[in-house]
C-alpha cells in the first residue's frame, strides 16, 4: 500500500480477480496497516494465491480500499498455455541445432510427436533448423515440399541463413537493418495479428510480456513474391524497417524465418533468452502453422 496523503487511509483492502468471461471473484480481505507519519509504503500481504486459472487470456486483478470503486488499483495477468493447440501433433520432426538441449525441450512440449536430430536420409513432416548454416539436404527437402522453421541464434547465423535462402530463390535478400546501436538509443520489434501469433499479444510492440533480449536484435531487408512479414524491426536513428519474422516459399516448401534473439534459449526455459512461456508458445504456434495444409 502506498499512502502519500499524510493521514490514515481506510480500514480494509479487498482483492479481486476478474476472469476472461468477466466473472469477478474475491480473493482476500486485508486490514490496512496502522498509519505512521512520514511512512509512505506499507507491506500488506505476500504469496497470495489466485484460484486456478484454466482459461487462456487476460485476467484483471484489482485492489479496492474499503470496497470503494473510486479508490482502486488495477493490473492484468496474462495466462498462456506454452503448447497451445500444437500439443497433440504426432508428426515426425527433424531438428538441426547446435544446442543439444533443444530436441529434448521440444519433445517435452510435443509429447506425441517424434522429434529427432536431423538425418540426411530420413523423411520428415517438418524441419527445424538453428545450426550455424542450413544443410544443403535441408534446402532440397524444402524445395520438394517439406516445411522449414528457421530459428537462427546470433548475428552470424541469421545473416547466413538469409543469404543462403536468398541465393536458393526463396526471396531477394537486400541486407539487414543492424543491431541496436547502444542501450540508451534502443530498438524495437512490433507484431501484427497473424495465425502464428494465436494466443499472444498482437498489434503492439513486443514489450514487457515478451522480454526480448536487447542484444543481437536485427531485421532482414528483403522482398519477393509470397513473402508475408508479421513481425517488424526498427532501431533508433534509422529509417529502415526490417523483417523479424516472415513466411516465404522455396519450391513447394513453406518457410517460417525468425531473427528474434533468445527463442532457442527461451524454449529451453532459460531466463537469459526470451520470456520462456512466450518463446515456447511462439515456436509451438509456428510448428502448428507450418504443418497446417
């Protein structure tokens, strides 16, 4: 409780939660701490448990003084299922990734799918690549119709991927915007409504919910028939807007490409990457999208 009035506030605080259907539930009632002169912050309660939140979406929490609506503080809780509608996928997925934990992380999120390290002579329903470069056999599979999810980690990887896919004919590669110049100057990703973003905040900057790392940010400059950009990238003191997530085609195969840093580490549930639940859901949505005919 913050009290800057220099006088006693009320007697009771009422804590409510409103679910995605608009139903409001009282979580608890707490006594207002005794007023003390020149004290502005008063601890009231901690480790408060909400009811089980079974529906995805935004829940509103509110704290009312003496149950008066004009003295109320509001906040929002975003509830997301990391696997979303992809959890029952039972396809065969080949993964080319330098991070040895990524295959096991995907397997936990997709328990019914067969996920393995990519083998050149095997057949797959989907290919996921995050290694230093894209294997020529993977490009061949994609041209023949196997969808490709490209999640390069780091500047060297995403620029190399863009050049390799551009040279293969997926799009015309025109360069990149570049990394954040300095922390105080800033860069930003912004996202629009798109099937891959199902269940995630859209039509806004990828702000605090996503917690995208500030390092290795960038966007690709490109054009081409069938290219569809749904996450853009910009940085301060630069008029260029790049593609941070987009779809394209190579031959008969569909491609989904990301330059957003921290996706792999986020899927591995490591805090140094993108917010783990958001990263996991974004990758799961991407897999579902690519496997949908």
